[in-house]
């Protein structure tokens, strides 16, 4: 995944810097504007608070296949599983993915439906959706090849991650998006 700034042609000529995030789903290159800082807060907190023997990383694409390289807001792996030359994370070592829902119906569908199917098919054991639009989180656990709801709660309530993780994530610092954003 490449993050901006990118240089783009500006209306009326010239060049303009554009902050963006890029991922690949179904072979389609998806470019999104850089999110507001509030969107990134859960991923930053997760990186700081994930206990050993695990590590959380943000800004990494998950390698599912040539057609699918989604970029979740955070991934959790065992600390011993990454290597110095690794740029993106093979889905085979991912224990959990965290997606923070952006505004807009396309982004909502992508996180709740499209990526859910991709992560499920890749065999990722835990999928967490954090939704600042409504102040809620949802934990899905892979059971028999399908994601089943494991837990659900409101911002302020801890996220209880199922095995193979088995730890909790505090959400006291998570905030809803401002009205109209």
C-alpha cells in the first residue's frame, strides 16, 4: 500500500499534492483520500497496546492474492512471524484484521461486506469492525469457514478478542465522527 502525498494534475494546469491511501480489491485499484485523524485513532491505540507475544501493525496491505491486497487499518500477527524484508503481510500469518469504517456508503459496504468476504476466504481468524459513524464495534470469529458474530459493543466498552488472541482492547478513547462528516 502506498500512502500519499501523490502528485496529480490540478485544474487549470500545474501539479497538486494529494494525500491518499491505495489498496487492491478484485483487481481494482482503490484510491481514497487520507482520513481524518479521528479515523486513525483506534489503529494507533491498537499498535501501542497490543501485548506480547503479538504485534499490531498499521499501514500494511494483506496479501490474499494477485487480485486482492486490502489495506486494513491494523493487522495483528505473532511477533515472531514477520521478517526484515517484509513489505506486506501474507494472510497466512494474520490473526486479526481491524477496519475502521469511513464515511460514505461505498466505504461502509466495502468494510461490512466486501472485505468481510475477502478476509473470510483468506482464513483470517478474527475480523473487527470499528464504526465511528455510530459509536459501535463488532467482532467476527471464523467458525467452519464462515464469520460468526463473537461480540458487539459500544465505544467505551472493551473489545474482547477471541482465541487465538484472547486479550481485550480498551475503547475509552474512541470517538464518534462529528455530525456531518
